[in-house]
C-alpha cells in the first residue's frame, strides 16, 4: 500500500510498567491500597502543563476551480457567474511559550490560508489571535493573544534527547479537546522525508492524529521538547511513526519571526550532495559521513573560508553533519553574520576553518512562496540579478510557480512572468515587493515583462 505523509498529531500509550523511580521528579506516586505498592502516575506533572496547550480554530477562504472558458472575456459573458471562493475551517493545537507577551507556537500548516484565528484555553476562554509570523520551510508559526490568564511551559534542550527517552504528547485530536498520550523517542535527526524544506525531526512512536498538529511533545519533567507536526501513515491512520520539530529548532525560528516578522536565512554558498558509500570509497573516506561540496559560489562565506569543491563537511560548531540535508538545515537556521567553525576532509585529511554565515543576495535568492500578501498569495517568486538574468532582464521578480485559481492567476499572471514594478515602484526582491504593496488596498497595479513584451495588470 502506498505510503503517504499526513499532518496532525497525538501519541500512543507506552507506559513504564515497573520502576517507579523513573518518575522521580515531577510525576508522583499514588498508592494501590489493595496491593499496598506505589503506582506510577504523570497526573501531577500534567496538571501543571495542560493549561499551556491551547486549541486553535481557523476560518478562511480558498479559491474555487473555475471553468477554463471563464478566463476568456468573450465566453465569460455567456457563462453564468459562479462563486470564486468558498469558506474553510480548520482545527489544530498550539503551545503557550511566553505568558507575559502572549506568544504561542504552532504549525504553519495549521493557520495557512486563515483569515481569522481563534485560540481556546484550557478554561474554555476563547481569544482572537494575531499572526506574528510564519515560516513554511520549517512549518513553524507564531501567534499572539492578549490575556492575563495564560500559563506558559518551560522549554527543554532538545539537543540532549536520546533514543529511548519517554515523552508525552498533548493536543486537540479530531477537535475532541485536550488529550494526553505517551510514547518514546524512536529516532533523532530524521531528514529527507519531503514534509518540510528544513527537516531535523524527532521521531516518536506516539499515535498522531489530525488536530494535534502544533501541539506539545514534552519530557517527564513537563518541559517542552518538540512541536508535533506529522505522521507516516500508509492508510491514513496512526502506525506509530510520528514526527516533531525539536524545540531548539523552533526557538530559533520563533526568535526571527518575532524580531523581523520573517526569516532571514543564512547562506554558506556551496552546492552539496550526500557522500555515498561509493564516493566515500573513491575518496578514501570509508566510514565517514558528511556533505560533499560540488561547487562553491564566488565571494560567498565558504569561498572566503577557503572551502573547495571536493571537500567533505563533517561538522559545524562540533555538531556532526550526516549529509546534505543536515548541512542545509544547520546553516539555514543560523543568523546572518553568526560565526561558525567548519570541520571538513580534503585529500583524506581533517581540517578546520572559521567563517561567518552569509546572506542571500539578489543573485543567490532562493524561490519564496508568498503567504502574507493576500492579493499575491500562492505565487512563488525568485529575485533576478546580473548573474541570473531571465528573458534579458536582470532586475525584478520571476514567477516560478502560481497556484491555479489564485487571485493573481485569475487576472492573467503566468509562470515565467517577471514583475518589474508594483504600484509604480520598482521591485527587485521580496522585501521591496512587500513595501510597495499597501496591504490595506484592495488592488495592486503590476508592471510586468512576458517574453519580449511589457504590460500592466491590476489584481483586485
């Protein structure tokens, strides 16, 4: 049966049947009067933690597929007008991480396409939430609510987790409300799952179900170690393979979203690939894991540090790099300008260099899908430069993908178009685009290039 990845979370029960000392900190022992022996329980710890986990409900609109002839002005007059949008609702979970400022961590996919977000506390109080920022690449979103009746949860250090550690998940599966289940850490550092752009998952045998996305994965002390995100489900149900985003990773994303409202990702300036066993043997590096550098971008952080094609990066700041995905995630979560130490092999010899994480310039800018500009939502853009011209243009934003029936698609924007100016202001990157668009307006004037032709379009 074909495997599929589903979002949503809860945890299967995996209880310790013996050794009450395993619950020696926060969990307390009650007594079985009939047998007169202690019975392990997590109830005292959970009583403190449960108020920090919230239920999230969303309301939004999505585009309704239209008949292709509706794009033709001539035929449009003969076809009955149909609704172009429909209302949607969604449920999920979130975790209060700062009670004083009202910050809540959840998944990006929980609030994607939401126009209105509501948070329901353990005491049934319902609050309207403000979206502080979201990052689809890590599936993290930060919300904020205004209330004096909040309880936050202590944050743990997910780098100290070990396979076999017991964990507990709390969330809102199927909209049932607060639900607690437990399991253990099955694996660490899971990558290449195709769930998110930057992956470093905690794998758990916790039973995970729709509605638990964004909920808390905690240790037996009641400290937050992860944000539940997805499951591997051959038939749509839980099979004991769940994935959570490590809290250390979520904290780094949250800090940037609160500070900037977006993620300013670091860049090393290398093209990389996994070091396969055959490559390792050919390079006399049997038994070594790392990321093989296939190309170094000129004037990048890696170039300045002396990294060359053929080098194998095995550690960043003493943290082992298992492959290309691990390196991409490690660098992508670091702040621009942060000093790093790189351990790498060259000609079979281990070397060390220091450099500072670079930034994406206009010539190296990766594609980004617009989520927070309603009139351009669903449009994937890439900045051009003199090093990466397209159709003769080296300034503007290239549309690399556009969702069918999105507002931009309905007015005629197409993949391959180059946005040159918005509201009569030239744009060369996503930041300039956002500044050029007044989000309070209900229309956007776009000057674009299509092949060798130039035209204006209005999005309403």
